[in-house]
C-alpha cells in the first residue's frame, strides 16, 4: 500500500523510509487518508486512517494532535499496516468523557477499546508520543494479546521520570508547567492570547522547529474551554486532585511499576527540552532486555516532525520485522 504524495525507498530488507515529495502540514493534505469516527468505550472518537492490514494505532500527547503523525501514517501504510491516529480523550472533535476521568489507566483502556472497535487482531502494534507513551505501555500491560509490539516516545517507560521529580533539579525545572497546571490560575493563563502558552512550550521543547501548522492543529482541538480543561485534566489526575476511577486503580498501580512484556522500542530526541536526555539514559539502565532505546540526533521533543525520515525508519523497521 502506498499513499499518494509519498515515495517508498527500500534499501536493505530491514530498512524502510518514506519521504514526502511536497510539504505536508496536515493529515488532510495526504491523499488516501480517511477521517472517520467510532464509538469506543465511553467516547465517540474521531480518527484519521491510511492503508490496509494489521492495526497500527498512533497516539498523540500534549499539546499536540493526530496531525503529528502525518509523516508516519503513510510510512506505516506503505509497510502494510492500517495506520490510525485518533484525537485523544477530550481533544476535539473526540468527545469529552462523561466520567470526567483523565488518568493514564483510562487512556490505556481507550486504546484497547479502539483495538476492539476497529477490529484489531493479535498482529496489531501501538505507538505513542508524550502522554501517548505511558498510554501505549498501559494498554500493552492491560491486554497483552491485543498488541504484538510497542513503540513509546519522549516519556521513558518505568519509574525514571518519577524518580527525576525528586532527585533531578534540572528535570524539575523543565517540568515546572506540570506543577503550574495544578493551580486554578493556569486555566486562565493557558487560554490567554489564543493559547500563547502552547507556543511557548513548543519553542522550549523543540528549539528551532517551525511549528506553525502544528500549533494551529492543537489550538483547534483545545480552544473550547471544555477541551482545554480536559487536556489539563491529564496532569491533574497524575499529580493533583483530578478525578480517578476506583475501578482503574489496579491497572493504574501496575502501570507505575511494570513494563510491557512485548518488544518495546523507545525513542528520545537528543535535544529534548521537556524530558532531559539523562532521564532517558537512567531509564535505559533500569529497563528489562525487551526494551530497546534509540536517541534521535538533531531533534527535540517532537522528533517525529523534526526528523521524520529517521523516526519513520526506526519505527517501521521495528514493527515490520
């Protein structure tokens, strides 16, 4: 399967790269990408998809949107996957969850509900960036038969990031916004001046990257007050007094200490301004043998946009072999 607007280059059988023939600013710019919606659990989920074959579910983080996968989706389709990128829980046009729950265990259950709703099988793979990273690990822990391989990006698996919050002053400084989001003042500050706060985070996390298109995509998903509150709710459920579902407590506890049993590829931008490289290196030192770490040179937090050819190559080679 090949999406128009891309070319597939095959070197050795273990290397696949997809390079855009023209600038692509949106998944809607890529021919043969379809936009649909499906009921999954308590959500009406809007998603983009490209290709046919086993499911490859790609989950975005904050402050981002599924358009962050505009380079990867056609690459996965060319490799024989049905690549799907949803708007995450609370990001418009996906619905606001009536439960008001935004803990990572709920996100993991969303991913498994999408696997069910989209007809995924045991060959499905799951890929996540930022908030999507703990989500994909949680989904794989919760329902191992659903996912054959896992890719997480920008937020290391395991306890390394939590440890950094109490021992690494540089990381505490990088993560200041997470603590700020616990205060009601953040509701007004983040929303002010057409969400200029989001522009600031992108410039700090991926210095030098021209993010104009991506900023507009995420702002479109979060301009409504209810959607912005949903996005901030992810942080409040993790570090503050956000609502938690008691029925998810067992999975939430497992996600705090377990690693997926499947092969897991972890990618980290060498110049990430959100989570320091040293945190990922510490995570690597404590991870089990099934977890492989790769650092992407000349890339910050949003490596899939900054170095799409290298990231596509790493991910497609990993999931397809």
